[in-house]
C-alpha cells in the first residue's frame, strides 16, 4: 500500500473543502492544508487571533510582526479579508459560523470523542489554546492525523485514554491510510489509499469499521 | 437663574479651551508608577504580536511582585512576558497556551512549583475578559464540557446542549499595545496585533496603552475607532520601528 505523506494528506483533505467555505486550520499538520486548497476555489480561512481571509506565508523579507497566524508564524491577508478582536473571533467559532475546523489528534474514539491537547503525563505542561472551542463550535470537525502511532497502535480507539478535547464532536477523520466518517451507527470508511484493502485497514484499526467506499 | 446658567456655560467653554481630559502621560515610568505588589494585570498580545514590550520592560524596572498575569501565553524566549516571568515577579498565570518551544522560563518555574497556572480554553478566556468589561455576572459556554477543564464547575443542559458556567476575569491593570491614540484615549490597532487588547481594555480598572503615534483629537476617523477612550486611562507614546516577525 502507499501511505500518504503529510503533503498528500493535506491535499486529500483540501480537495473536500468546497467553494465558499469558512474554515479554521489548526496548528501543526492542519496548517499544511492551506498550501493545497484547490486554485481558483474561493475559500475563506479563519485564524483564531482575529483574521478572516488569511493568505499564504509572506515572501522572505515581507514579514510583518503584527500579522501572524494562530501558530504565531508570519502570515498575509487576502484582499477582502478582515481583522477583529479575540472575543469576536471565538464568538464566530462557538456561534457555529465556521463551516469546518481541521484539527490534529492524538486519538479519536468511535463515538467521535477527540483527544488532542494533553498527554496527561505528570511532567507534561498542559496547553489547550483554541482546540476546545473549535471542537464544539465548528459545523463540521475534520480530524487530520496519522492512522497509527509510532509503535503501530491505532489512533482510532474504542475510548480515548488521553484527556478529552471534546465529546462526540468529530465528523470525519482523514488519515494517511483512509477517510472515515463518524456516524451515530459507527465508523464508515469512505476512502482508502491505493493498495490497501478494507480488511487490512480493519485489522490495523482494531475497532469495528463499516465499508461505505465511494468511487473516489 | 438665567445668569447662573450663563456663568456655568462660560466655565464649561473655558474648560474646553484648556484640555481637561488628557490621558497622555510623559513616560513609561509615570504610566506604571502606582502598580502595587499583588496586582492582577492583563497583558495584551498573542505571542509577540501585540505584546506591549515597552510597558512590560517598564513593569520589570518598576519592581512590583507577586503579580497575577492574564495573557494568552506565558512568555516566549527571554524578552517581554517571558522576562517578567523569568524575573520571578509572577505568582500566577491565567492563559490558554503556556507550552511553547521557547517558554523555558515558565516551564522551569512551573515544574519547580514556583508559579501557579489556571489553564483556560482560548475562547473562554476571551469571553471571561469580555464579560468582565460588559458587566456580565457569569455565562454558560459549551466549550470544555465533558473535559478535565470543566471538572468541578457547574453545568447545565439548555435545549439539546450541555454548557459549563464560567465567571468573568477582572483586572486591576491592562497593559496593551495600540497603533494610534488621541488624548481622549481613543485607539486603533494594526492587523492581528489587536487580538486581546480591546476586551482587556474594557476589563481592567486602569488600562495603559503604549502607542506608536499620538494624533490630535479628530485625527482618528470616528468610524474606525476600535477602542473608545472610555476604556483607557493612560496613553504613552513609544518610539517604535516596526520590527519584522521572527
């Protein structure tokens, strides 16, 4: 089978963001999605620190310390973009105005519980940022992660063992192996990478999956 | 009766000629001189964007200790908020995201048990600050329901959703960075440097703004004032060259 690399995963997810969508891209892996949004499709990226219409990374030398993304990296604003303060920014999030939030994850449960902010380790300094607001606020929460941990365990689990970010909040999971919808009756596999069978994915994932492959 | 009114009117006109509202203070030292030990201080900024670095440096020089700091983060590298934390002036931090690759001052003190942390989801942090400024007693938010950060808090089911009760965060001081100001304290900002500053300005008893430029009254188009002067007590101009982001 051909696992998707980080860029391919970002491109696979980006393909599903429709014209006219308002979308927040979490820090880390989800930020890559911005580089792969289909050209010519008008999509408005929201950033927690008070931006709608976030543009690409500026050219070297054109950075401005007063314009950053939620990962505190230099950013640009698209023509038509807007700035606003933090309470407005999160009002937009909690008020269900964003069509999509794309978030990274340590674990997602079969019920759609998300764990992505804290390993729970005694020496781990907890940091949550805007993840809990995005998890409850966006109309659709898309998770983007590697399917397996470094030691081969499934990150899709029966019950999250890491502290939760949000309960029953994930709508769809994009991994380097598959695309899986979280439905009330369980996990529906809608896409698989080339050369991977449903049975093999089921074996790797551990929890029960349903086969709903669409012609990709 | 008519005469008395006329007298008052003349006095009022005199008052307008000699500015009675002048929030511009001559120095950073003067702007922060009365901050006592144990104060709760909101500091604007999201990472380095919008961080009032000149005010923070002046606060370090001023010497107040045992402070409670409200900011999105807990300091980056060795300057600004990180320097204040590193100088052991901070007893407690309320923030959403302390852990950064370069938050070594906070990390060290936290692991040594020398600094207290109240971790607040970013939107809840913003809304608690906004609520303080807007006179709201408490509010229910869906954020963090069913998570560790809601443990011990009142919850309530409203309609088909579950909510967590959250209380406002008030501060004694807010230190913020703005772009332009006038002597009434009206403020504008630059791009994402705005972030928490407008809501923090409303939530503190004494808001101090460091600004790049001071203009005459009327020099800011009233349609574009972001923070009206009612929220601002002191304005201090800081020589700024726009630094490029790291």
